[in-house]
C-alpha cells in the first residue's frame, strides 16, 4: 500500500461533505467514520492518489449540480484540498 503522505486537516463539516459527495471507500472511509463525535477538527492521512481522486469527485459534484445547496461549502473544501495538494500544507487557516 502507498504511503499516507498527505496529512489534511478537516472540520467535521468537511468530513460530512466528503462522505456525502466524495465516493470514498476502504481505509479512508473507515478513518472518516471513526471520527469522534466531540472532535471538531481532525488531521486525516491519505495517499496522493486518494487526494487526487477526492478532489475530482467533489469537483464533479459541484459542476454537475449534485451538491445542491452545499455547492459553496463543497467548492471551499475543494479549494482547501487543492491548496494542500499543490503546497503540501494541509492545515486550515482558522482563527479561534
């Protein structure tokens, strides 16, 4: 199995959007479903291929209108994932 080289920080909302529109399976799906209910942020490991496919799935959902009222949130998630893919920085820029 490929190394989990991509470490992406996600919110609980991101997790829900990925499970709803991202066609994930296997190890990545199991990791997202194990997310503790009281945890707002989590860093998720994935392979470069998983990240690439996830971005494609989410973008497809936006372009084809499958994201419905979630389209802006899914587009923002795509931006975050694409930035992480391009720069290697998977951290969210959140001010608490």
